[in-house]
C-alpha cells in the first residue's frame, strides 16, 4: 500500500491518496480546497481506479472539492451519517469557508466496523465523535496505519467548540478507541505531521490529560 499526501486549502488541510500498486485500486481520504485537480492528475498518471472518496468528517476544509473529485473519478463518496447535514450545506457553518463549497452527495453512509477494501488492504471504520458527531477514523491493521482526520494530531487533539463537538466524546473516542491500538501504529492526521501512537502516548499532553482525568474519575467512584 502506498500513501501520498496532498496538503492544500486556506488552512493547510491534508488529503490522502491511498492505493494498491498491484490492483491499481485507490481510495482518497478527504479532498481539501484547491486539491481535486492535483489529486486527479496523479490518479491519471498512475493509472489508478478510484474506488472510494471518504470524508473523515464534514467540515468544509476537508470536503472543499470532494464533489468535484467525485465527478471527475466516478468514485463512491463515503461518510458517516452524523455529518451528512454539514456536507449537504457546507457554507452554512458558524465559521464559513472563504469561498463557496459545492454540497457533497454521499452515496455510502459508513458505520462502526464497516470495512473498505483497497486491493489486499482492509480499512476498518472507527466512529470517533467529539470533533463532530460524524467524525471517523480509518484503520488498516495489516499496514499499521490510522487516518485520524481532526480527532487526533501530532501533539494535540481536535477542537470541540464547533456544532456537535464534545470534549467528553472526543476524550472517549481517543482513550477507548484510538489508544486501544498498538504502539507502532502510524498516525496520519488531517493537519500537520504524521506520528505514531507510541509517540502520542508519551508526548501528547492532551492525551495524557485525558487519561489522567479518566483515572481520577475511576478512583473516586
């Protein structure tokens, strides 16, 4: 499996092109503003067949040109039902985009533990609400990689002050779902550098605070 990164848009959001060299199947994870033509040119150059376009969540910086790429490739757009309202009206958010974003039509609503297959690699959907109610991560255990969108970053976690955000939910998502995975899992977030779960356990103060709060609650019961 090969992972290529496309960082673009007004707040440097990352989209990922993930493909199997043998089968030529590919999946695109998030499509930032101004990135669709670059991603499509790369797909054409490599002779890939785009099977899925997946939104880690519905905020406009992650779906800025998702509908455009879907039109170019004919791929199935996938997202969690919880963020369908954001994708249907990406311009009506409290922090509006700097330019109009085309509404995204979702063809496949993903649920917990659904698997998306790209060549020989299966990606498990992990529902991780907190940054938004429909936030998801994609975990490929055979490749030891997880795409975390805006739930977990290198050295930080996603903000929870936007509609449907919740500090309690993101804390549970991180501590009970993401951090239950092995240390050597590589983390590919929606912004910033990649990391590993081992590094985030050791160095991410927000993650450490989540576990400290969880431990405090368990000892006071």
